[in-house]
C-alpha cells in the first residue's frame, strides 16, 4: 500500500485558500493514506483566542471535514489532517481526523499541548484512536493517530502500538529540531511505521516568530527513514509499504517486543 505526506505552508486564518492549495498539491497523487499537517486549515501561531475560535469548526459537520470526506470519496484515499475543532459545548481543541473514503470520521483531540497552544485550546482526555482500515488493493491495516508534540511523550506511540497500530499518522507543526531524529526511534522501539506531515514557513503572533522545520518524513519498523522532504517547500511524497511488517515484533531469537515487557517493574 501507499502512504504519504503533504507538506505546505498554511496561510493564517484562510481555510478556503488552504484547502484549495492542498487540493492542487494532491491532484494526481495516488495513495492509500495521505497525512496533512496539524492545523492545516488555520495556521498555527494564534494572535488571539478569538482567531482560533473563528477558524474552529465542528467535527465532522464543519466545512473542512466535509471537504476531506469529498476528497476521500473522489480519490479512494484515507486523509488524516489536523484542524481546530469547536466542540459541542463551545470548547476549542487542537484536533485531527481520520477520514476514510467509505467509513466514519474519527476525531482525536491533542493530549499534549505545546507552549502557547495552552492559551487557546483545552487538552484532549480521550485515548488516541486506532482504526481498522482497508487499502485499495484489499490490504488490511490499523492506523493510529497522534499530533505533533505527542511525540515528546513516548507513551502515546507505545500505547498506539500496544493497541495494534501498524502505522502511526502524525500531523505536525514542528518547531523544535529534534523530532525528525526522534521519530525513527518511536518507529524502532514500537516496530511500527510512522508518517509525520509537517509544515514549513514562519508565523508571528505579534510578540514572537516561529519557524517551522518542514522535513515531513516516513519511518519503517526497523527505524530506517523511508523518505524525508526538504526543510522548505511544498511536497507530496508517497512510499510503498507492507503494513504486515509492523506485526513482526521479534527483535532477536530470544526477544519478542511485547512478551519481554515488564510493566509491573516500571508502572510507577
Ligand atoms: C507542536 O506541538 N506543534 C510543536
């Protein structure tokens, strides 16, 4: 099956323009799973909570989810994308959705908010999802989801893998340099595929400027990098994988990844 990332520089507060930009980037790209960045509709560095609220949408009834459903149905691709969510009670969440061509939308609210995100969003308190899906050639796979700074908490990738994820989709707006080096380790220590979609460009909130580091990438269960996009520039990259490789948890003749865990010794 084919999995990939869409890297671009979202325009602040311009969801329609951002959706149109992604549509142009993915036109003609053949993939079973395409991961877009965190907050792909809105941009990232909110100047005020009012800007986050103005960009936030209900899920799955909002215009960006409707657009993702349309894209998924038209192409047979499962889209994974980050967007600001307005919950039924009015709460704001930094969320991401899994949108298959023929199934329900799954939403995940980011648990580990990064820095000023805490000024605008409430943290998610539900476990990150693992969804059973089927690729266009009939291959079954299990897709897990986490968002950007969740990478800093290895528990998230571990719990997704323990619950059977073959592939971890990772919509991101990375600013720290370490994540591109850390994700091969998340892949290795859990023996799963990881797909990190990052943005590039800079944004200012009026007081500070953030520069996003691009380098969207996919990693294999042996910790190898399957591809990495440049630091700057639009990219829609795809790689062929066999998700069954992520179910081989044997490390040596005497080590099986899950059997050798000793959670009672480190549960505290
Ligand atoms: C981040 O979590 N967007 C750094």
